[in-house]
C-alpha cells in the first residue's frame, strides 16, 4: 500500500529544548496580541496565532510522552495540571470583580466556568468573566477527545480522519449559529491538536508513515473541501505550524543560551501566565492608574508603563503559583516524558 513517509535522522532523545522554548514564544505572541488590544492597535501581526502553537505543542507533548496507562489516569493527570491553577485564578478574579467593580455573575455562568466547559455554551458565557478562559474549554475538550482516539496514534490515516470529523462538526455548528468565539477561537484550532499528535510521534520514533487509504482521502475531503463549501478554511493551524518551523530552523540557531533559557522559563509557566496576564494588562492597569493619579488621563505611554509593571507582577505570580502547584501529589508523573513537557 502506498504511503507518505517522513523520517528524521534519529528519534528525539531526552529533553527537546526547541519545544520548551516554543511555548515561551507562543505566550509572548499572545501577550503582544493582548497588549495591542489595550492600546487599540490593529491586529496586523496576529499574535493570537500563539494559541494555535500551544494546541499543536499540546498534541506533540502527548505523543512524545508515554501513552501507557488508562484513560482515567491520563485525565486525572491532566486535571491536576489545568484545574488547580485555573480555579485559583478564577476565584481571585471573581472576588476582584465583586469587590472592586460590583460585578456579579449568574450561578449558571459561575458553575460552567468552574467546570471549564463554559465556551461550549456560546459567546454569552465564553468571554463573560475573562477573555482568556475560553482556552480552558478548548484544551479540556481536546484531552477528552484524545482518550478514545489515542489508540489510532499508530494509524495516522485513521487518526486524521477522526480528527477531521471532530474538527468539522463544531466548526460548521458554531459558524451556522453565528457564535464567533466558538467558531474562531475553539473549532478552527482543533486540527492543530491532531497535527501535533502526528509530529510528536514522528519525533519519538523517528519515522511517520501515513498510508494512502480511504480514511486519509476522507480526512482531506473533510478538512479542505467541506469548509470550502461553507465559506471558511482551517488556516491559522498552518500559520502556527509555519512559525514553529521558522523558529526551530531560522531563529533558534542564532539565539543566545540566555534567551533560550528565558523562553523555557516562560514556557514552563505558560499556563499560569496565560490565565493571569490579561486582567493585569487591562482592567487592573487602568484601575491602579486612576487611583494613584486621580484626575490624570490615561495615555498610551502610561498604559505601556502600567503593562510593563503588570507583566512583572504576572511573571512573579505565575512563578509562585507554578512552584506551589508542583507540590500537589497528583502533579508528580509516574515517569518523566522523554521531552520533559507538561502539556498545556
């Protein structure tokens, strides 16, 4: 049977430093994207593609690591990675909203947020408490999907077919009911997860064979032709992957060890930074400036200074939270994955 074969000179052994650094690059792109929004700048650079990079890296981290263990054990480990940090930040923001701005949310909204599934229920809930928390719904959904599909990691044609189905159903659904967050933020990024699963396997084994089967043909039909008939495309996934390749082969060879270390530091704490940074760049930035300098107008310069301070606070809080949560018993892996990645 004909197949497409990708081969590496050798499988990845030990820690794959470039992937750790790419998580740092991704979080920096997202921070720049949100900072531009605070300043009212056009999104010409599309730093939001950093989310696509995170999704791809999450898939790569799963297949680079050990696939052993039950589905429930896998989900429990993912729970300990995501939910404690998310719940702490969510609780802090709810308290801040109530105390500082007298903002309160419905019981349904709060419940869906604590479950981490709020973005499933439309734009009304997806961005209600914090603009960044929809990502929790995306990554939790991908982990849930991975459990029944991980048996197909060694059959890339079937994995791509089922991945295409998982991608197209929510994309068409949210597009038809006109829910921009569910469509653009969640569904259009799902194919990147399956791309990451395949390339993670390539790195782990050194070879990837994709058989030319009806399943592969169906995957291409679903991923490319069906969206074309609905007037949209899965585009950002490929842009994110291209940026990852550009960093690995064009930028990284000229990057100093100190810069690489800084990127790895940010990458290790990327989940915490993702959860914390936006309110400190935006709402709390304005709040603090208005209270410290009453009567003074907010200017682009003052906002930039406030964002720099907010980022410093973000990194400090994220580092402290990251170190604290690493002590949780559920965070200790059975054995370290070969790339050292705790997938986001």
